[in-house]
């Protein structure tokens, strides 16, 4: 049984504000493939949280709005400005107005902002909603999805000029992220993703030892 709680209580989630938020992100997500991260992240968070008591409205809103600051049109384009850009802070600044326009419960906005603030692997969330979002975001950086997300940035993200840059990030993710996962259910979901990423990197080394560019 999933013990998630929403603003509608036993009546189910308020789909009106959810649809508004989804449509807003669909319009703003650029490059276009960035739109897929939000529904995947929310789905993962609910899978991890199955059987736990948490506010599903908060998790939904944080999952859909946490990356607003990485979209083209929201982030700076100049290399120097982009290197210093705090996309989390930007998302926290923009989220309240988006949520209020959508009709989201105003009293829950601080919890959404806190979950956004602590969603990255280096953070240490203290709420169940924040932990669910952070664990889910780590899972999105592992396995086949994690590979696709990094490879898609080659040549258009200043961090990834070459294949070698992308592989370095994948190796770093494999080495550092699994140990940061907090919840047992997330660790279970992570295992096949970790195995796939290990196999991919091992095969890549066999195919292109030392001459990958």
C-alpha cells in the first residue's frame, strides 16, 4: 500500500494544479529531451516511497520544478556566467510564483522549496520528501538512462566537448553516487542500473582502450 498523502486527502490528488505544472514544464524544457527527466523522476520517487508516509503533492511539485534553472532560456548562455550559475537557487526563486499560478496549496510551498534545495547528491535532506527526490535523482544518473542523459550533452554542453569528457562523468557517477543513496528501496532499484553501467564502461574500455576521443 502506498501511504502517500495529497491535498485532496482520500479523494486523490488535485489534478488541476498538476496538469498546469506539467504543461508549464513542457513549454519551458529546452532542449526538448529534458522534459522526460521530470516524469521519470516523479515515478521513481513514488516507487521508492511505496509504503511510506509522505506528501505526494510536495514530491510531485519538487520533481517537476527542480531543474527549471538548467533549461535554455532560463540559464545564462555565456560560458563564464554559466560556470558560476546556481540553477538550484534559481529554481527555488521561480517555483513559488509557478506554484501559486497553478493553484498549488500555498502552505506546502516551503516544503517544495526545501526538497528542491536538497535534491543534489552533495546535499543532506532531512524530510522524507527531500530524501525521496534526492535518491530518485541519483538513480537517474545511473544505468541506461544515466548514459543517455550524459551522451546527449556531448558537443552542446560546455562540460562535454568529447566522448572522453562524457565517459569521465559516467565513471565518476559510478564511483561516487551508489554510496550516497539513502533508502533501502532505492538501493534495490539501483543494483541493476549499477551493473549495467559497469558493463558498459568495461565493454567501452575493451573496444577503445586508450584512444577514445
